[in-house]
C-alpha cells in the first residue's frame, strides 16, 4: 500500500513536470505585433508604498515621462502606515499622496481595497486602474500598451516584470534569471495559446468596470494570485503584454529574500486551499483547459512541498536505513534518463536568458550559485506550510535608487 502511494505521487509529479515543459515550448516564439489604437483610455495609476522615501522619488519622476497624454492619467500613491517622508516627496512631485493609517489591517491587499473605495468617490472616474510598487521603474510605453490591450477587449492585463538590479548580488541575479524564465516560458507561452496569465503583484492593469463589478476582495499575502483566481472563476482571463515592461527591485541578501519568499509561500498555501478544488471542479464541468491550468498553477506550492518531502523520505530510506525499502520509479530508468531530465531543466533557464538576450556579465558568473537559490525554495516552502496561518505582512526594504535611463543603458 505504501509503495503504491509513493509510486502514484512520483508519477503525478513527473507528469506535472512534463506538462509544464511542454507548455514552455510555446514561449519560444512571439506573436506578430498587435494593432495600435489611438490613446483614448484614462488611467488611475496606484502606487502602494510603506516607508519608501528612499526610492519613491525616482518612480515619481519616471511617471512624468510616460509617452501618454498627460491629461489621461493621474498618479495616486497609497502612503500606507508611513512614518517617514514618503507623502511629502510625492506631493513635491505634484502627484496625489493618499495617507492611510490602519495598524490592524496591514498589507498591500488591504491598502488597495481602501484606495479603490476612495477612488470610486472622486468626481473623475477612470477607464482603468494600473498598479505599481514604490520601488518600480516603468518603460515609457507602458500606458500606451495598456491602452492597446484595453481597446482590444482585455479586462485584466499583466505587464512584463523585469529586474531593476540583477547585478547587485547573487540573489538579485537569481531573481533576474527566474523572472526572465517566467516571462518567456510561462507567461508568453500561455499568452500565445490564449490561456489565462497570472498576475505578478505589480505592472498590473484592471478595467474599472470589472473592479466595480466584482470588487477587489484580495487581501491575502499574495493578493495578485488571489485576484487572478477570482477573475478566472468568472471567465475573465488576464492577458500578458510582453512589450510593457516594469522594473522591480529585488532583495540584496539571502535573508531578505527568504523572508519575502516565505511570505509568498504562506500566501500561496492560503490561496491554494481556498481556490484549487472549486477551480478544478469548474474545469472538469466546463471542460476548460484554461481553468485546469490555473488550478495546477495554484497548487504548485503543494507540488514543491511534496517534492521536498518525497526526496527527504527516499534519501533517509537509502542513506540511513540501508534501503531502498520504498518503491522508486526512477530506479527503473537508466541513469542517463535522470541526467537528461536535470539537463533539460537547466536548459530551460539558459534558453530563456538567450531568448531574452540577457547581456549582464555578472549574472552569468552568478549562475554557479543559482542552484542554491532553487534548492532553498524547498525548506522555505516546508516552513511556510506550518506557518501559513500567519497573516502578518513583512515589508521588504527598498534602497536601490536607479533611474530608468541607467537600467535601459545596462540592458544594451
């Protein structure tokens, strides 16, 4: 019985790996350029900020330089429980500083929900809402691309999340590699297949009528994934805009990275618990591959946990208890099959960097430490499973002041 359970779980994990690898192949190409529309849509640009005085000024300058009619967008910075001069800096740049003080309901999801209620009461109403983080930098064409997608019928849009500081440390390099891989071989592949894309927490655009219709309602530690699930349940499929880039600052140290990723995994467990089975059941009833794919994505946190546990148990069985006593399907394959599987996994990351024309020399040097970053997800996810009921928002401190022209010049 125990052997049957282990074999079944191993087969499921292997099939999921093949499933994702197959999908990634559809990210090898880009669709032809879509139609451009005249600038007609108006935008409320929301920026979530908590004690961001060191970086908020660069974004405020950046948002003045967008190649979109100035009368068609306004910027609102949510100064959420700030105790520094974030609000003053925002006002100095001529944008709207919206001060929120609520020590009990802390976190980005609650701040956005509060801001949207404020927004609906304003005399001016906007066609869409765009969301950034305070440490971001935005390509000048971002709103132009959002306008094109909205005019083409999209209701929820995710831009391309790039890394602002990939050469700062081996950790930021690892984030950079991960995001190039995700953008190209996860997001673009699903976009090419007209599947639902998933939101990434920043660089997001929402049709106002949709937000008013279903509400925000995403107050978990991963509000982006939660809203993705809620949208897809209602047959609203987020789309991916490859040409609309936002540059996000990544943590410099392993400790800061681990804290951030722990929060993500805690939130992922919450969302998976809440949405996986309803979405899976919907996908079966409606014969919807789109909903099945998103249900699988939502359950990825359990896939990581299960992989870690199976590997740990089988390692103990072999090296401590002189096994194997537990059935292992990989023992029936020639050794070269395992090497090919590992090689294909590594290749996908290198392939994504080649496709994205990554030229950062330090990032390539830091690749030798990239496996450490990947392996660290396992203990982080394991710990997150036992602390998933922790709803406390942990703020990632941002200090890297970079201007958009610096980022663009480094990208070549």
